């Protein structure tokens, strides 16, 4: 399975638009358009999961740099989420009692 990052999306690009774009290169298992937690508005990027690594690689090579809805897409293999993602734990700040 290939997990693909799709960046620089127009806010009007739908999940179905992205699915249609990638389906011409193989089987699309899942499309996730990332939205803002508070407003529900799209954040301008998405993740696409494709069944086959070869199909995913072909889609990345073919679609990176293409124009969709007036935006040049930035498409590459998604990097695994790193652990410990910065929840603002206060490192580097003095405690309030100082």
C-alpha cells in the first residue's frame, strides 16, 4: 500500500475530484481531505492511499506539478507521522513562579 501526500490543493477541490485524478493510475483505497478542526474548512492538503506501491509511484511521478483548479499540486510519498508531536508542553519556557 502507498500513502501519498497531496499538497497545494484549492479549497474547492473535493474528495471525489482527487479520487478521480488518482483512479486513472490504479485502485484508490481511501482519500482524506484534511480539514480544520474548528471551522471544518479544508486546509489545502489531502492523503491518498493506493493499493499498489507501483501504482502509487506512477501516480506520484505523473501528477506531481500538474494544475488542478488553478493550483500546481505538490505530490509525494507521505512521511510517517513522528511520535511526540509538539502539544505545547512548555519546554523552553520559565515556570510562571519565576
